[in-house]
C-alpha cells in the first residue's frame, strides 16, 4: 500500500468525522425519544419524528461516508470497480432513508391537514432529494456500468464531483433550517427564544452536524489524501489527451480514469487504423 502523506492527520480527522457523525445520529434519536413523542407510523407526531432521524442518519452521516470512501488508504489495494460499488451502495442507502423520511413528513401533514411544500426548508429539501437521485442514477449509468465512452466519463467527472459536494452542502443547510423551524413551531412554553433544555440540546445537534460536514469537506479537498492512480492508469481528458500531473477539481480521486476504462476504446481505434492502412495498401 502506498504511504499516505500526513497519515496521522488524516486518521485523526477520520476518527473525528466518525465520532461526530455517530453522535449526531444519537442526538437525533435522543431528541425524538426524550423530548418529542418517540417513533411510530400512525400519522401522528411520532411518524413525523422519523424525518429528522432518517435524514441525519442517511442524508448527513452515510452520505458523508460515501464522499470520503475513496480516501481511505486501506482500500487503495481494492479494485476501482469495488470502490465505485461501495460508493454507489452507500449513496443508495442514504437516498432510501431520505425518501422514507419524506414519506413520513407527507403522511403526517396530510393526516393533520397541514399544507405541504410551503417553507423554504421543504423547497430546498425536495430539490436536494431529486438532484441526489439524479446524481446517483447518472453515476450508476455513466461511471459504474462499462458502457459509457471514456471521453463522456472524462467530460462528466468534474460535474459529478462538483454536484456531489454541492448537494451535500445543500443538505446540511436544509437540515439546519429544518431543525430551527421545528423548534420554533414546537417550543411554546417555554418558547424557543428562552433557550429551554430542548432548545439547547437540539442546537448542539446542529453544531455537531455542521462540524461533521466541515471535517468531511476538509478530508475530501486535500489533494495529498486522494486515492493514487492505478499503476496502469491513464488520465483521459475530454479532448482525448493524457497530460501528466493533471487532476480534476477538488476531489482528484475521481479524476483518474483506469486503463481498463479506455482499453476497449483504444483497441477499437487501433483496429480502425489497421483497416485504413490495409485499404491504402490495396489501392
């Protein structure tokens, strides 16, 4: 395994991210089980409470792990296809949990005759889920399945990386808006402005989520912690060239196109050139 530069720093931040994410999930559970009505599936407040729990678990914690999975040095021996599958699998789990959380919200609102989709939190949240699903589907079709042309993969890779980080940042902002909105609506006596124990506890949950996201962003934007190129890897630009030392955007892990991704295309071009040479020799 190639030695990672700044390994101890990476390990410290990784442990911090895992601890912060796990604590955020535990805090979300304590919030709904201790301060709210618990968990259930009956159209009442207990069903709504699945929304924050599943959102923090899936859309925050698991999505954050999916983003940094390529950075784990213990996985650098694994094939790129295996790591792509793990990356896609984690994102799929996050999406499923987020959708279940959305269903819980709509069920609760409909049972209580509360209007749907009127707040900024709901607008941005639904857009984030839709774009996340589209990101996952396109990633599966373009980067996991072997059918997309290498030039198309190279062209879409920086867009895929940027949109993934943008969606994650949007999710964090939406979660913080949702936590604040829930506290304003739910805390009446004493009100939220008086900082009751539930308000302090849930504000702490928001801080955990924010710091977790900051650590994830820091890990994924350090070039020295990116997955090294495969020994036989070729970096393919959209114009077909392969300059040395180039890297895509902030998360260069995804910018390295393995030689296996371009072998079939290269063979096709070689065969085409041989055919053309044969035709010229017979003229």
